[in-house]
């Protein structure tokens, strides 16, 4: 199997990062404590039907996504931390119910052992919508050219350079998103955290109405119309207009929500040629 240069770079980084784990393992063996094996790494590649949706449900770690090209090929790198004596995490990605599923699982009734986890890196091809769910793990997306729907219980979410719509929600973690210049006409993109902060970076070319709500504070580079709702939670909502949104069913909207976290609507810097 041939992998892209970015994958080879990731391998080198992972190998460099392993050394502290190996040192810790030697120390634990000397003290008679539970030992941690060297991380197990696996590379898989799958040919997908054009446009097939991808679903990832990783209860045991983080999920990172990168752009994977134009040829309907999904590459997955998995890294497992497996303590001695712990049950094995089974990971067999497969097409099911019209979508491609990447769902690691422990045996029924078995809990995750201390120090045990599996982290996934997906190289996502263009125009394959992705749904990702985690419990505590981080979700990160960079350069993906597809619609993405991200959800985590306590993890954080970071998105940059996605050429598609973004849905992101977490209960406790932060959300930080940089959107492409133009929001798809008629689209509704929602970023929601119960207790964490929500931050979005946009350009003046977004052409969307932005709705914000929180009981904390707003930080923005744009003009806001604020409505206070003192007896409610959240206790204020606001609206901003970025660019020139279309009207009616073609109006694009971006919704930023947090009950008690800060909500930030920031303007991306624009390069201006001095000539």
C-alpha cells in the first residue's frame, strides 16, 4: 500500500512521540505495576462508491480528519494504546446500511481499561459527507472538502478550511471553527456547546446571517443587534449580518450557541497587496 507524504510525516511524528511511553513502560515494569504495551498502529485503505457517507463513532479516543483527494479512496490510520491484560478493541471498518462505518468496539459489557484508547486519522475524499461522534476525545478537521457533522460529550472540536457545511456540538468542550468565505445559499450551520466557548472566524464574503446566544459575553468584529432575556437561559441573543445574505429560502444562516460560555464572531484577516 502506498501512502501520501503527509502520512509518512505522521508516522515519523508518532515514532518520535512514543519514546516517553517506552520509558514509562520500563519504569512501571521495575515497580511491578501494570504495563503498557508499545502503541499498535495500523493503516487501512478503502475504495468507496461515489458520494457514500462516512460514519465514525469512536468512544475510546480522538478523531482527526484531513483531505484525502478526489478518487473516492478513504485512508484510515489507527493507533491503539493497549495495557497488558485489557480486552482488545475490535476495529473492522465496513459498509453498512448504505454508509461506510468506522466504529471501534470493546466486547459487550467490557469497560475501557485505564490508559487504554484508540485514536483515528481519516483522509477523507472529496464529496463524502462525514459524521463523527466521540465521548471524551478531540475532533479535528483540516481541509476536508465535504459536509461534516461533529459531536462529542466532553471533547473539544476544531475545524479549519472545510469546503462544506459544518455542524458541531459538545456538552463541555470548546468549539473553534474557521469557515470558508462563502456560506452555501440556504444552508444552516450550527455550533453549539453547553458550557464551553464557541468561536468562529469568517470573512466579509460569508454572505450569511449569524445568530448568537449565551449567558456569558459576546466578542465580535461585527455589529450586533442584541436582545436581553433576563428571565431565560441563555439570557441574551444577538444577530449579525456578514456580507450580503440572500433572502427567502436562499438565505444562509450560522448559529452560535452556548449556555454559559463566551461566544466569539471574529473577522479573518485579509491580505492587501501594497501595490
